[in-house]
C-alpha cells in the first residue's frame, strides 16, 4: 500500500487535504505527519500551506520538518499546494521572506493599476468630495486582492498529473501572491487574473499548484488521484 505523508508544520488545511486524498485514493495510506522520520518513511509527500509566508517559514523551521521536506523533494514524488507551492521558491515579496530555494524565482504580490487594493480609500473619498467620483467609473474594473474563487487553468505543457483533466478546467483559488519562476520551463499551468501568472510548476519528481485541489470538486480529486499514480 502506498503511504502518503501530509506535512503538518502548523500552517495548512491538512485535514481537508487528507479527506480529499482519502476519497480520491481509498487504496492509499494517508497520514498527517509531525515527525521527520514519518516523512522520510513515506512513499509520497504532500506539502500544503496557508497564511503569511513569514509565519509559514518560521513554523516550518521551528517544527524541525524543513530538512525532511527538502529530502523528500530530492528523492520522492512531492506535491506542493497553495503556499506550499510558493515555499519551494527562493524568496517572497511578502515580508521579504527567504524560502526553501528548491526552484529559482520570486513569489510576487498582485500589483498594478488593475488591482483594487492599490487605490487608497482616502483617494476614493477625495474623488467623491470633489464631485469627481464619476471619473472613476471610466476606469477598467479593478480586481480584488486576494484573488478568490474559481478560475481557468491553462495547461502550458502536458504532464501525467493533468491526465483526464481538460485544458481550461476551473480550479479554486485563494491568494494574494503567486510564484514567478526564473525558468519558464518550470511552468505547466497558467491562470489569468489581471496578469497571466504561473499557477502550476513541475520538475522531475515535484509538482506544485497555487490552487486548492481539495476545494476543486471532481477535477481536484482527479489531480490527487493522478499524484498517487504518478511514477516520475
């Protein structure tokens, strides 16, 4: 029986991931793991994460699981999910945080004139006070940050994890930051939200996604099943 370790370092929706994996792969032994030796012993590893990057990296380091994750990334199938994907890169703009450095690149915040949180509330109030609020209506609709909800994933290259999942399938997202790989060859999926951004990366035995498969209905479950069956 395949053993799958879900890395529990205190910053992730581990139980939701475990339920989805159990449903998608009832023949697998799914374990939420708090000890390095349990991660080392597993056949496959799922590395989820949620919350602020600085907190995620701090709790990962304090948990004593960092090196076990790095070892897994070198020698067994590993699936990163949400902030777990971002943590694989060099650094994040969120707090100027150093990450695991397994992939070259930076995690960036959605920024630019398309995004609503870049226009200060007092600026909006000023427009209203001066009678110029109508001018704001002529601007393109601004996108809210965080990016939250269903969005299409464009498969930029084939991969066994995409098996049985149609191109442009909708997956569920909740995030304010996204990975920007230095090497475009890492990208296997993109999504448009004001900008086209990388939402899935893959190299050797690692596959990682920005979206939440456990919240993405049947195609999310299919992705987890494909991970269980994947032979990199």
